[in-house]
């Protein structure tokens, strides 16, 4: 599935994913959410070593879920599809093998903050405001706002945003650890490119493995990370060579005889 409002460009070892819906503050509807998963798979299978996520324009990085897209859903459809599909999409972003930089070039509220929390590094332009306003309209954070946001930024800060409606300007967000860098308006992508240049000088394989281990330690898909690492080791072993040869020859494998 593709969606023209999500633009992916992969070149020079960098995957750039842009939400192109500035007229709706880059809010996500159901089709856009569904398109995120195959786009992440495309990034995973590409030669990209790092990824950048941003939004079109300067008003909003992402306004989260489009209210028009979910407000008419039945409670069952809302919980069964809207929330679960959003989790699947955001999980795919957070679990990319490549480091992910979010360039917050506009306000980052509600689902937009949940989206930004998927990144490994967040660059905020100076005019950005960040928070979780969901309870103010009678709904709860639904795309990991009480899970990944809490793990990434701390339980008390999550409470202050989600329960008490605190919204932070970029500089205070930096002080609180919601973002990693603040730059002047319009300079977010240049700052991201500088960070990309730094990452590209480092070992690609070691960076990928380190991100996997960090994710596992953070409770981010630990089972898949462990099986992926173990599978890589097993696939490189002489035991596998012998096991496959024995299977083809219809004989019992002789493990360890050459060691």
C-alpha cells in the first residue's frame, strides 16, 4: 500500500520520510497509518544507514490522528482498528534497524508526540510546542502515549503532559529531555544532515547492532531482537553448514567434528 501524502526518498545511504499534508497540519488518517508499515519495510530492506522523519511546512510536524478520520468510528472500530493499526505503524518506525532522526519543524502534539517518540534523536525548531492534549477533548493517548512516551521521557513528565495538559516550548522541552537539540526555525533539516554525516563515519554494522540492543534494553521488541541476533550467529556457524548438508544427504549430522 502506498499513499502520496507520505513521501519516501532513499539516496546516499539516507532514507527521508516526509508527511505531506500541510493543509491538515500533517494529521494522519487511516490510509496514511496503513501505508507507514510497508514504507518502514522498504527502509529496512534498503541500503539506507540512517532515516529522517519530518513533516511538510512549518506549522506542524504532525498533529497526530485526524479527528475527522476517527471521530465517527464506533467504539469497537476505534479500539480494534484505529488504535491497534496506529500501534503497528509506530512500532515499525521505532523498531527500524537504522537510527531514526525526527525533525520537528512545527508543533508536535498528541499523536505527533507519540510519532516523535519513535525516533532515536529529536531536533526541534525554536517555534515548536510539544504536549499531549488528548484528555482535553475527552479521549486518551492511544498510539503509545502512555507506553513508549513514558519509557522514553519518564513517568512524571508523561503524567504532566497527559493528565495536566502541560505544553512545552522548544527550549523547555530540551531542558526536560523531550528533544535532543533546538535550532532556529527553518534549520531543522540542516541540523539533521549534520548528524547524518556524523553517523555515516561510524561502523554501519556496529551501529545497527547497538540500536537493536538499546531497543531490547528499553523493552522495545526484545523477543525479536534476541532471536534476530541469535539467528545471525547460528546462520554463520559451521553447524548450519553441516546440518543442511546432512539434510540434503539424508544422513545424521556430525556437529563439531571439524572443531
